[in-house]
C-alpha cells in the first residue's frame, strides 16, 4: 500500500494552504475533498484554490460536477481513487485535503457504499420538501447524527438506505492523517475575515448569476455562502445581516466538522507548519 497524506480540519482552519506547502516540499499533488468545490461555476462561496495555486500544484476533483446533477460520496471515492492511481504513476505523493468527513473516510476506511435506489423512489423523494423528508426520517427513527440534515440529497439518501450507513474497513495502511487545529477564537476570526473577503471579491454577483441561470432549487445553492442570499435579494435583510448569517451558518458547520473528526483517533492534531512538514517528511522517508 503506497503512502497517502490526508489533511483535515474545520472550515477556515488553513488546511488548503498547508496542503499546498506540503505538495511543494514533498513532490505531491492535491485531491480536493470538499463537497462544494466539486461544482463548476461555484467559486467564491466555496473558497476554491486560486488559479495561481492550481497552476503551481495540480489539483484534482475541482470543477468536475454539473450543479444540476448533484454529487455523491460514492462518486467521490471512485474519482479520488482514480486520481491517486494517476499521481502514483508519476511517482508523486497524493495529498487529500478537505473538511467533508464522509469523503475523507470513504478513502481512509475504504467504505462500501450501498447500491442506488430506484428512479421511482428518487423521483418521489425529490418531490417532497426538505422539512417533509426530515420529519419522515424522525418518524422512522433513523439516526441522522452522521449527516447534514440541511442537505436534501443527504436526507434522501438516508431514506433510500432505510437508515443504513456505508460499511467501513480498518484504517488504510501507510496513511498519515493530519488535522489542522486552531483555537476557537482564532478560527472564528478567520471565518469572519473569509466571509468579508468573499463579499468584497464579488460573491453577490456570483450568486445572482447562478440563481438567474439555475434557480434556487439546485443542491449547491443550498450551501453556506449561497443560501443566505435569498433573503438579501428579497430585501428582507441588509448586507451586515447577510454577512452575519453566513458567519453563523459557517460556525454551525464547524461544530459538525469538529464532532465528526473527533471520532477519528488516527488524526494527529497539529498547529505548527514546520512540525507538520517534519512529520510528513519523516513519514515519507519510510518508503524510500
């Protein structure tokens, strides 16, 4: 089993910058494990790596999904595995980076995903509202702690699977998982700065163009940094409240990410970039 480096952490923790730093120093290439950055045309609100960063280091699984079609963890696993094979063929090191815990775990624990449901079932669930689907899950007693219940597609998948989750295996051998740990105060400051930078760089125009093209019903427009604009466009909130809503929603996401990653005792939580590089280098030296 060839070496794999994984960088995880909450939103705005700086994991993307660490991954790029490692890729430069360790002859690596990056595989995105963020469930929103896979979508084409969704750029500012997903905080995708800049064009310069993508030219500097090759990134995989960015801008690969049609916003109208959605994206799944099972598809991520297949494409990420293919990307790893391609990177290994070039004698480089794959570095998976992201905050979507299910995507990360699908690789490091080799998830076996359940088969897709019938088109008729999917059509019926699609016809229901998110609140109706959530009520259905609660009535059936399905465990919803492991998924984002604000994500309609994830709720539908839970219903399709009759409350079951993918099966997993032991941690993949020769895998180093590093968590970028920041204290709560610094992380919140990063989140507020990140939101303001997105707004200053033209997020409003990006969202407006996407809504005009696709309407509000597509999955990625329900993501943080996008869905909050609906009330803003309807003149129900001003820009200050818009920014605060994005910040609050992001902090709620961070709490869920932290809960997910805390379950994985194989993650080494680190703060210092020099130490991260040192540990990753020592890890890779075992394979030379």
